[in-house]
C-alpha cells in the first residue's frame, strides 16, 4: 500500500484535521523489502478518530441485533471471498508461511460468525427472579454497548487476536478504533477496507477506524476522551503502562498478555500425538504464540521415547528463506532474536542438553532453527521467562503431581496442554490457567464459544464466547413495579408493624 493510500484509509474521517506529515515503513521480515508506508498518527488524529467513532456508535448501537447481524454477515462473506488476499498481507508483514496466514483468517471468519449469531441470545434483555422482598416487581437485565472501544493489537497474530476483540465489540453494538502493531499496519487497513466494502453506511458511520504509529499512538488512544474501554494484547510490562494511562479517566481495560504455557505428558499418553503437539505448539509461527508450548513436563517412564519422537519431528522442519517460505518464518520482530539466543544460551550453560539445535541455531538475520533442550533447571530464564521463539524445554518428572506443581510455579497463567488417556480432566482442573486443551493443542482458541484469557501475569478479562461478548458491554438492571402491595418497606410511610410482619415472613421462609 502506498503512503497516499494509507493516509486515505486511516484519515478518512478526521474532518478538518490535517493529515500526518510523518510516516513509517512496513517491512517484510523474510526479504527486508518495503511493503508500504503508513502515517504516524498523533493525539489530534487519534482524538478525531475517536470523535467520529462516537458519532457512529450512536447509530450502530441504536440498531437491533438483527440489523447489526445482517451487516456483519456481509462482512463475513467479503472476508471469505477475499481470504487469500487478506492472508497474503498477513504472511508478507509477519513472515509466516502463507497457509499459516490462511488458517488465521479462517479462524477469524468462524469467530465473526459465532459472535454475530449469538449476540442477541447472550446480550438481549432477559427476566430474572425478583425474590421474596420484591415479589411485586418485574426484574430484568440487559447488556448495553460501551460506545467506543479502543483495540491495541499484536504482531504475531495480527488478524486473529485483535478480531477476538473487534468482532465481539461490534456484535455487541460498539464501534472500534484499532491501533495495529507498527510491524503489521497493513493488516489493520485490510480489516477496515473489507468492512467498508461490506457495509455501505461505513462511509458515513466509521464502525472500524484504524490509527497507525508507535507507542505514542497507542498511549493517545488510551487517554482520548470518549474511549469507553481498551482491549490490549502485548507484554505484561507494556500492559501495566496501558493500565496506568487508562486509570487517568477510569477507563476499564481487557489485558491479554504473555504466557509460559506447559504441556504435561502422562505415562499413559498417546506419545505420537503428544510429540506432534509439542512440536506444532512450540514451533509453529516460529514459536511466536502466546499460548504456544514452551515447557514440557513428561513422566519419566515415557520420557525417552517422547523426546526421541519430538527430536525427529522437529528436525524435519525447515526455516524459510527469501525464495522459499519453508515450514517456519523468521522472527517478525528482529529484537526477539536476542531473547531467544539468551534463553538458549542460559539453558545450555545451566546444564541443559540440546537434543535438537543449539546456540548456532539462532541466526542474526532472525531465522532460527527449531531448538529442543532437555533437563533444564527450573530457575533458568528458558523456563521462567516467555521465550516467544522456536525453543521447547523438556523436563522429565516422576509423576503427574510433580508436573502440575512445576506447571503452576510461574507468574503466568494463560493456557496449558495435557496428554493423558484417563486423567485429562482431573489434571486440567488442577492447573492455574485460563484455558486447557486435553489430548490436543491450542484447541480452545479455535472454539468460538470458549472464553479466551488468562490469570496473573497473563492478564485478565476474556475475549471469545459469551464472556467475550459481555466483556464489551455494561450490565443494566431494571426493576419495574407490576402491582402495589400493602407490605411496602421502601417508603417514608413504612411502620414498625410492617417491618415486624416482614421479619416474620423471612424467619418462616428462611429460618427453617
């Protein structure tokens, strides 16, 4: 996309606000080629986008669930029809293989469909019991949209992750101002373009506005008057800064931060499936997955066979080049290469043994061959810190109890994976995390009805599912008088006799 096109896409609604004069380049991690230039939006541009989104929210929030669904279904159809085009932008900006990008867009379409199909069922007004004291009242609760939701997205899954907020926020009746990562700005514009193509009213009512830039642009979105909620995906340190900025205006936040997810392999597990899960969960997307497998705890009785199969499967993976995309792409963010190198080096220096790859696997150009290290001390940074690269640490344990203890011995609490023929549910219930896949890997992320999110350093709040729809609404409770009764206790005319009668009724009803 050219600079002119980018300016037009992002500044189509700020009114008289002058266009930004500063731009930045989006670069292809695989080749280093410039993919496009995008404006750096400052405070004035962000506020203009929020103001326009607020006006649009009055129209969008006033539509019925059915009317919103009709328009979002049209967007779903456009995304399905242009799936490869959107995926190509994802692949070019992140460096991931094209089919991985296509899978990401497929997941987006499925989640968009679920959110639009279930919004009324989850958020529509429903009656609730008024209880004994207020038996003459009709009680109901409904979920109303906030208005304008600000979404700050990541670069590793630049469509799937932010759409977990965008799709659900729109289905709930909000409008969205989206700040994509500076590494993947083109993806944000593809989302806005396809929505505008599907919904003709977007020309007047910007349902999804895109602002581009760096940290300052995101900070401006957090503090812009009119933003009613912020959904953030990124690191915990940056998340704390986002929370501090939002606290100035008491803006609620949804935080989806990192993880150090564990895979537990029980002695009775299907070792072929578990090994495949370890390799795919740890190496796909070049390991740049917040819910990817970074630690494995395997029962000692099956550890040797498991490790041997992981090594075989991992050794077959090829890192792509400029000419051949291979199985894995390079690091999307070049500085992440240093993190992976530090973790590999520390694990080996602390006594870990590399069964696949090693220090030489980490290249300065961001291409990293799969690395598997066993017998790594639990206080190594390769175990305690998020790696976000194609490194899997495997440690053997005497039993599942020890595996659970180690899996929970972290400040993170995002996802986990369990392979066990008989005890999967039991083990999952003992894990301190937001999501668990049993005899599969990252399955929870592909199920639209399941909430997605973590605890501790992994953040709070939920996207996806009914919880994800409610995350972008405020509950509104309504009590309506159905008929008057003599026993009125919320009145200046109340008497001691009235209260004595009420107390007698409560004792008779609840004191038995």
